[in-house]
């Protein structure tokens, strides 16, 4: 090992860096470094005559300097009490630099400024400064007692000085390395791990998002480590980003606002309209926001509708912003900055953002369940007495597919319906309507009473968001309007009601709900009517599709329509998706048949990679023999039900329903009518009744007096309405049923 050499201390030829990173470097010529067996970045010791050894970092001098000269910053001179021109003995120091566990600072702001700012006495404000000062100290990197610096936070420029440094392995080194694990304390008292004010998303007034808020608060613990005193392993990294996704109106923006007000030092919001995709202006603004957030940690960056800012890379402009966003997130490194983004469709954003080191955590905000809907309604109602708890329960049970925004609109409309019912003459300004005086205003909550009829009336006008584009005016058909088919009605009720009302019983027996039902049978046997009644009675969202309407002459258009239909059904679940005339899109696959891609899409949507939950697919056909066998395997349309012509009791019930709504003769025998219509379908029986009614109207025109529907009118109808169902047709359906059961 070479002997130590004596050097003369000279000043640096240029000012020290603003981040103070070169404060404890000593600059030597290349030959001096070689003589001392030092390389740039090596540790060395300085010793003045009669002084103690100080630690420094050797560095290569810029320009030519003498071999007997060493250059050092004014900060090193001040901290080590060394004057220019002094003789220093320099030697190599083996080992590595100690890491700082805790650095204690003392404020030395000028008294004139303290008069304006005030002292740092409040615990929360003190914690803010302690946390924020970690950034400039990490930029400096190497610290020593006596190091002074300035920091500007919240518009206040304060001065601080290092008064004590604690390391886990105390040595004679006078400098140490500030790392991400190092803690900062302002003041001379004993170290109290106050940490930053606890970051927490508050749930009050926000219903239906309990699970999501609990998960978010678990993630925010990363930013509360100081408060909890938890030292994580060295390989542990903070979560840099969270992606919140879900359908429109489910509460994503509300959740973002709650995260924003969780107690951060500063919050930043990025919107697509503030970033220009022209030139490099957008990238520059984006980079500045992230740099400002790094200086104000702990901070949060909120990006709503991130798909408009960084969509899938289909154009150079979109690619540049997405690339800039990725680079900005990567540049955060270990800064205590959280990026929270929201989108309706996570697959619409750039794939490079959905990685473990960027938007690593994905939180789904889905369509609320009945229990969640009740929470949302109670949160909207707040402290009001109306609607009552029983009405809230009723609304929560009936509003399948409604999201938070829909429920708010529904509650508004329900109150208006109740008001209109209580003040029936509100549309007649000429009538004297009693005005509400100042005294009665205090009793408004008792004056307005909401009932179930108000809710039902409001639901006719406020539809679920997911259903607005496909809303169908389905006739309100009840089970009582359909004669016979009691076994089919009971079977369908069980399939719909069990998963909704008794899910625990199904889980106990490991039974999963059916995904699909195929109704087949001759035309006019109430297949479509039964499905309409099922949707009405169950109160579910109902989407009806005719198979022929999906087919398009353009390549890929039919498949796209089909995927959109299933997406709508998923968004509005629990729902019923009814395919009438399904044979038009699900015929057997042959080498010459068309529509194969449509059938493949249908099979994948029903039982593909993405599981179909809480969506019951019901299909109807008159031609079951033409359907592809793959459609009827377990997990798809595996519940095959034959809907045949009505039997005697069913025919009698159909006649009873029709005659109860008409004016018929007392001597008209329903039993005789039921017996005579053997082989008639339900639609043919209704046609027979209406034809008899028309015959009565004809007679009424001739005699110019009211007539009842009598037997001879039905005799006329029998001559006009003949059954189209023959024994051969019925036999074909029965034979297919036997084959499909094998």
C-alpha cells in the first residue's frame, strides 16, 4: 500500500451543484489518484495537522491541477472546519459507506422569515416537512453533521442543518449514505415515529364499494409505513399504480375523488384535454406533473378516462403519449407517489401500462348486487326519513342491473312521482293548490310518503344505463295470461329464482346455475309468450334478439353485433337474453353452410374463456333438427324443453282467460270448446276466439244492437280457422326429443 501524501487545499473552480451531490468529494489529479490507489468514488480519509480524520469521496479533477493540490467544496470546508491553504494528509479507506438509519435536522431559517411562516410546531405539519425533506436528502446522497441546505415546500423556503446521524453499524466514518430506508426527524427531542398523517379512503356516504375501499386502504399502507413502524425487506417496492375499471355509472369517479381526499400532501390531476398531442407539448406537460409530484411526496396523480390519454397504439400520436406516460411512471423509482387511473374498458388502454411495475393493481367496480344497491340507496337517502327502510329494500330487490348513477336518478324520479300523487292538480294552475308555508316546510319529510307504486312508476322511466341502448318495450305478460304450461312455468321459475334467492343452498350442494334453455316445438305453442312472462315475473332485465336480425352481408359485422349483445347482457346482469328463431344463426356446420363464424362466436360467448355469470340464455326454435349439436352440450343450451300443443286442461284454461275479458253468452260451454279444439296450438285457439268475436261484431252491425259471443259465432270461426298441426308434425318433434335424449 502506498504511503499517504500531503496536499494543499484549494477551492473548486466552479460553484457546487444545486443538489449538493458533490459536497463531500475531494478532487485530485489522475496521477495523485493512481499514487494513492484510489478511483473515482473510492472512500478516503483527510487529516489536517493536529486534527482528527475525516471521511471524503475521491474524485477525478476537471482540468490540470498540480499533484500537490486537492480541491474541495466550501460545504466540506465548513463542515470539517478546514481552511483554504491548509495541509491535508490523504490516504485510502477500505470498506464501504455506512447507510443512514436516521438523520436529525435542526431548523435554522432566518428569524425574519420565521415571523412570517411561524415555527414548525404542529405535529401534522412537522410530519409533512419530515416526509418531504427525504427527497432533497436523497438527491444529495451523502450526508455529514453540519451540512446545511434549503427546501421550499408549500410556498415556504426554510433552512435546515444536519445535527445528528444514526447508523446501524457505527464506525469512525464522518459521512454516511442516505437511502430510501433512511428516516428524517426535525427537532432535538427523542425520535418519535410520527410518520405522515394516515392516508385512508373514507367510506362514509359512498355505498356499495366496501370491498374496493378495503382493498385500496390495504394498498395505501405502503405509504403509511412510518406510522406503523414496519420495515419491509430490501427487495420490496411500493405499488406505483392502480387501475380502476368498470361500467359507466358504477362509481369510478367517486372513488377517485375519495382517493384524492385521502390525506395526501398534494394531489395532481391529468386530463386528456390539458395534454396536446401536437409536437412535444403533451409529453413536456406530463413530465412536469410527475416531477412536481416527486418533489411533493407523498402525493397522488389522478388520471380519469386513461383510455383517451393512452389508448391502444393505433396511431403515432397516441403511441407517443403512452410512451411518455410509461417513462414518467418508471422515473418515479422509489418516490412516494401513487398513480391512480380509471377506465371503463381496461383492454382499451395501452398494454405497456398494465405491467407489474406500472399500473400493477387492478380494482374492478362491477354492477352492484342487491346488498350493494341497498347500501347505495341508504347512502343517497342519508338522514332523510323517506323512502322508508321497507321501500329501500323493495327498490334494492327490484333494480337488477342498476348502477349507482341509475339509483340516484331513480330515487329522484320516485320522489317526483310521490309528489305528483300527493298533489294531483299540480298541472292545473287555475285550481287552488295549497302552498307549503314556512311552518309546514319543517314537516316535509312527513308530508312526502313514498310507496311501492311510486317506485314501479319511476322504474318505467329510469332504465339501467346498460339497457338504454337496447331497451325493448316488452309487453307485460303475466303467468296468469298464459293458459296451461304449468310444468314449464314452474321449471323456468326455479331456474331463474334459485340463483338469485338461494345461492347458499346451491353452493352447499355444489350446484351451479344453468346457463341456457332451449325451447322447441311447433309454431304457436307459446314459446315466446312464456319467455316474456318469465322476464316480467322475475323482474330481470330482458334482451330479445331475432336470429335473422344479427346476420349481415359485411364480413365480421354479424360477429361484432353478437359480441356486443352479450356484453350488454353482462353489463345489465342478472338478465335474460332471448334468441328467437335461433336456427337462423346456429344451423349445423357443413362445408357449404354460411354463418359458421357467427355460430363459433355464439359458442365462445356462452362457454368460452370469459365465463358467463348471472345471464340466462333462452332460445326458441321451430326446427330443432337443424341446430348444431355443439350448441346443446352441457354448459350451453343444455336444458332442452319441449313446448307442445296444449292438452285439454290447458285449452280449457286458454278459453277461460279469453272469455273472462270478453262478453260471452251464458250458454257457451267452455268444456265443449276445449274438447273440439284437439290438436290446436295456443295461437290458433286465440285466433279462433278472435274470429268468433269478429263474427259477433258482424252480426252486431247487421242488427244494430249489442251482441254477445255465442256458440254459433264459434261455429263460424271453426270454418275459418283450421289447425296447421298434423299428427305427423307432432311425431317429428317427439322423435327428435327421443334422439336428443340418447
